[in-house]
């Protein structure tokens, strides 16, 4: 098998939350281009339809599932709906966001819990249900060749640092927890041939960050000034990394936290 062949995903099936827009869309398209079919989860019907059309144009099967995976009930329901379609080989836990900027001392418990559900509980539930089904299928055996089960958690450099000038510390807290959840799940599932890794994006001008740029441009300007490479990332920059982690090329990597931030966390 050639080096490039090890990145192929023909015959695999991806399940991705928040896959119709932003970073999720670009990862879904990249993995589809590498050969996988896609179960696409998102809240917005229009963006789901657009991304599903683009995936179909690549010659892949796609199943758009409209759901709010940021709520426990919605997350469990869409996972079970996806599993009813057939076996899933690749899971990307992508959904998340800060959504509200509020100081710790002013944040209502209800909002705190909602944001932890969005950023952390959703990762747990999808891993339990979708990843658990990988284990139950016996995708890999101790001492044997892994069968290709892949879990990719989209964490954030916010799990490593405190962002300047913004509230909503539920986000940093949840993303730090996602990192350690990645490690402990990787340790538990490694003997069964299922790898679990995390991607830690830095500054990418997705819709939420475009919102911050309009509402509080000084935060975005200050952030950009601290990036050694001098600019924000583009959503499509995450596609090749997602393909690597989803493919046989990364078969010996598990429990890793891969930072992609233009050098922001080097300072």
C-alpha cells in the first residue's frame, strides 16, 4: 500500500455533529473526498441541505439528520437514528461554542449547565453510543490489526489557556475536560482497535468569531496580533488533519492532542 493510499477512506462511514457549517462542514467534505460516506448532523435545515448536496456531488452517500445535538435528549436521539442506518466507522464530535460572554460571578447555573451539555456532554454521549457501537462490533482485537474505529474530538486551544477579554469560562472548562476525556477513553479503547484523538483549533474566522469581530472587534484584533503566523486559520485547514486522524495513516496514534493555531500557544 502506498503512502497516499493509507489516507483513503473508501467504504467507511462518518458521523459528525455540527457538520453543516464552518469547521465541521470542511472536515465532512474532506473526509467525503477521501472516500467516506457521511451522516451529517446539524440544527439548520438549509445549511444541512447545502452541505449534503456538496457531499453528494463528490459521489458519496449522505444522510442529513436535523437535530440539536447540544441537548442530551437531542444528542441521544440522533445517535440512535444514525446507528439505525448502519455501522459507523468514524466519529467526529465537533459541536460546541462559547455562545455567551458572561463573567463567572454572574453566570446562572442553568446557562452553565446548558453550555457544558453543548461542549462536553454531547461528546460523552456520542462517544458512548457511536463509539460504543464500534467496540460492540469488535472493530479491533487485542493483539490483532485494528479494524479502523476512529473517534476525533474537536477541543480547542481554550482548553489550554484562558482567553483574554472574554467571559463565558464554561467554554475553557468544558474544552479542558474534553481533552482529558479524550485521553482516558483512548487508554480504555486502545486494546480494542479504536483510536481516540483530539484536534485543538486556534483562531478560525467561523460564524461565531465573525460575530465577536462585529461585537467586540478589539478582542479579535488583539488575538490576531498574538498569532506568530500573523493571521487566522481557514476552515479548510482542518480537513487534511481530520482525514489523517480518520484514516489508517494514523493507526498508531491515540490519546493525542493536535494543536492547529498558527503558533498562538507558543508564546
